[in-house]
C-alpha cells in the first residue's frame, strides 16, 4: 500500500530541526496515518540524516507506535491493578472471544483493534474500557457486548 | 464573594465518562428556560477525587448542596426543585458517605481540584494562586530553596528524596543552562493522583515549576506527560498559554529580568520512562533506556546540563509551601515525613478515589475512614497493595502501619507514588504477584540481564504455579532470583520489580503452599485450579450463574441446582463473579 508521502514532507517541513524532534515527528506521522508506514520512516530518516534502524529502535520501544494499519476504533481494556482486582482479565478475554482477535489484533472488517493497556488512570471506575476517546466504567461481559454493538453500528452508519 | 451563586460540575476524565458534558449542556438549557441563566454561573471543575458519576454542587442561598450520580435527565428536576423552588432535590442529594469521605482528609495539593475551573487563571489566582511567585520573584533565589528544605518536603514520585536538597544540588551545579522537568509519566497501574492534579489544578504545577526554575537558575522547563492523559495535556496547554499571557511565564516574568519557558512532551507509552534518566533520554528523542547514576541529573541531565526532576505532586506542593511558609507545612505529618500524601484508593473498598491525608496515618484509617470500609461486607480484607508494581502486598495484620516513607519500607513494600489497592478474600495473592511480574516483564527496557531474563523466568514459574504445575523447589527459586534481580539491576524498575513476589511470599506462605502442594487456589481465581462445580449446600438456585455464562455452559431451571457442563465451559469465571453465595468452586 503506498501512502501520500507529501503528508510526511509537510510534517517534516512544519517541524524544527533542533534537539529532540524525532519522537514528536513520529507521533505526528502516526496521527496522520494511524500508524507509521515504512515509506514514512525512510522519508524521515533521509531528511533528518539518521539511520532507519534507529527510528525502528524507537518505534518498537514505545508501545504507542504501530507499524501496521489499525482498526477504525481501538478498544483499550485497562489491565491496571484496580481493574485486575475487579475482573478486567475476564473482560479482555471476553472482547478477544467476541471479536475473534488477540490483544494487539485487528478485526477483518477493519472496525476494531483490541489492546490491553497498563492503566488509564480512572481506577475508581474499574474495570475501565476506552473505545476511541470515550471512557466506560464498570464494564462487565454484558456491557462489553453492548459496546461492540454500539460502536459497530456507529461504524456502519458513517460508511 | 460569598453571595455569588454558582453551579460546579465535575468534568475530569471520570466526570466526562459518566456523561458530564450532557449534564452541563442540560443545565445551560434548563437554567435559560427557567430564566435563571444570569443568576447562576456554571463552572466546570476537575474531578474531586471521588467517583460518583457526575457530581454537581449548587452554591446559593441554601448554602452548598452537593448532588451525586447526576444523570442528564435529572437536571430538569434539580433546576425546578432547587433553583426555582428553593428546596433540596432529595433523590440525588449526596449521602453521608460522600461527606465522610472528605471530612477525614487534609487537602493541600487537592484543595483546588473540583473547586475551581482549571482552565481559568483568574479562579486559580482568587484561590491564592501565583501569590507565591509574586512574592518570591523579588527575593534572593536561595531563600526559595531554603524554604523548601525547611518544609521537609520529600519527593512524592516514590523515591522520597528530600526535595530541597535536590534543588540545592541543581542550584550549586556549575553550568549556564539548566532545566526543570516535571515527571508526569504516571505509569503505576493503580495510581491516578497526578492525572487529577493536572486536570483539576494545572496552574499549581506550572507555578511550582516556575518557582523551581527561579530557585535553581533554570530558564527552561519540560512537562513529560503520558499520552494516555489527553485531557491533562490539553489543560496544561491552556494553563501555559494563560500564564504566559499574564506575564508569569516567558521572558521577563512580572517585568523582572528573569525568564522561564515551559514545553510539554507527550510520552509514547513506556513505563520505564518514569525513571528519571530514561525520561531524559526520551525527551532527547531516544529510546528510554536508563543510564547509571552518578552522574545524577542534577549534575548532568538533559543534554548534559544540570536538570531538576520532580513529580507532579511534589511541584503542586511548592506554591502552598512558599505561600504559607515552611513551618505551616511542617506541622503536618511525622518527624521524617512532612506534609500530606495523596493516595489513590481503589479495589474492593466502598469509596474509591483520591484521599489526601497527613503522613503518619495508618492504612486502617485510610481504608475504614475515607474508604468507608470493605465493598462487600461478608468478604473481609485480605491485603493492601501499596506502590504499584514496585511495591508490595501487606496483610491485614499490618494494617496499623503508619503511611510514611520509613515505616512502609520496613515492611518490604514502598510508598511509591501512592497507589493503594484493597483486596478481599476473592483475590489470589499468587495471581497478584504473577500479574505484577507480567507487567514488569512487558515494561523492562531489556538493558540489564537480571531484569530482562530473570523477571521472565520468575513469570514462567509463577504461571506454572498458577496453573497447578508448581513445586516447592519453585518457591526457593523465586526468592533467590528475586534477591538477585533486586541487587543487580541498574534502575529502579529492576531493583523493585521482585517486591510484589517477595512480599506475598513473606506474608501469604500458606497460599503459595496451597498452590504447589495441594494444587488448590483458595480464592478460586486461578482458573486451572478451579473445578467449576456448584456446591449443593451453598447454591440458593437463583440462576444468576446461568444468566451470566457467555458460553451457555451452566444449565439451570427454576428451583433446581445449577449444573456446569465442563465440555462447554470456557473457564471465564463469569459464573463465579455472578454468584453472591460462593457456591461455585
């Protein structure tokens, strides 16, 4: 899949060349494409005069970067301590079963990606699940099914 | 302005998740319809630290009335009964629980959270904000450091290093360019005080950093905030813009020759970046690998320059200390741990939320007081997990341990950032240990062999124990490996990662023994050790298990004992969670 490389070029043009710019640039690239495409890595490496391997070193170190396209909505199931004690493992397993994907995977229709996260910082609402930017508290298996249905409907609506 | 009538609506991450924006919109509509829009000012405030869906405070002739669990559809009734009718709207009035939660706290850093509009610098100033800066800027820089030193403030991020001493080191370090960094990479699962402060009172952190800049002679600062906190980042951006506009930040602060600029760096998801040298590497645009100390960041930090790193809560303590004096602050707390600490109380307690108490309170006080006791009365407290993945689990017998740095360290746990997760008899301590090691294995940067390989071996053993493959020899291996990793790792992550295993082994030996000798999980958590059978004596034939089962494996008919079909059972434990009578083993 080829990408619109001019978008990467304009991100590079808008960014400074000073110290510590690499991670913000990669974050901007990911915001644009939803992941960091290989062509973008090559383009950034050439412009900033660094080796692509150093960029991959960073991309694979930080859990927020993706090297593959993601689903339209990312379901993030919190696995923090409070959520764990309140049964979040079962919730994650349930999402995994219902969507037919493992942690980190994307559904075939491209609607959902599933992700476990360390802590979303809303421990009072445990177990917490975030779909896109929306947060949901006290999620159990029934509520998980509802969330899948609601967001799938939303995806179909906007198509 | 006691006569001003206003309505406060909590709109932090939790408040928004519970539908707070719709509540706000409905207030706007219904106040306008009732012709009261000019009389009452609507203020969106940060989360107050107690999760009660949407909290709304009405301040008017009736005094201060708090409503909890407010749904968008309740707003019309509140407006009609309270605002128009002048009477309390009883169905949503906050109960005794709510008031007790706050009554037993001493709020210094959380004082403004849930009280002022975090996106309005005037409200922060009206609450005493930036007064410290206005006073301190005309005084010699060392006075600020002296005040912080005299207050006895210690780092709230976990280490507990005396803050004033750190400031002194940075101030004394030679170098033209120095930096201030705020560690807002709150990664401990189970801690969320920094998020609440950043969302509820961002100006306090900004002011604390400016004061630190003046004290050590730094002109640039960075706030390294985890990207999982988008609202906190947005509110910090607003605060920085407002403070710059008012001349509190930027060139020539308050028309003096002093300057200080602030930038936000969004983290990219790596727990180890909470470690200060890894955090610096990350700001520099590199992989977040820790490096050995010394040199400490105070001597050689960001881009080789002297750098002061404190965490969010530490910086938020600075303005009140400078405003009210070191003695005022030192009246709170114990001999060696001054002031207050914010704890994130979560898990199986009635009230989960942020609790700020003077240091030296006992854990029991926190759980029974603000916590309101256990969530389910028939399930007693089994343990309290302190300090996240670096901390440890304390049993019920140690509940009278005071919360101060030294007392907690003595138990084998650490204060850490203040996460406090309460567990009842439904939690398995071996599973909890496995859970934390799973986390640290995933988050280890991989630089040191003991941490990278040793933790992985520990996890494999713990997984074996949880699945019934454990042997008594495994337990010896765990303690030996744990001690090795602690003594041979470079950074705080590895040095503390075995703590959850070592403390649970120390305080719950019988539970480990049950797993390896009897192949039993007393808490019925480890799925492979659970038989999934229904106990005839305990079952009241209610059918809750059957309804909860996603695999249609629980057969039940009205008035009959439920039966679990082991061929269909996927061991998800939905039935165990659903059963209120412990009837499934």
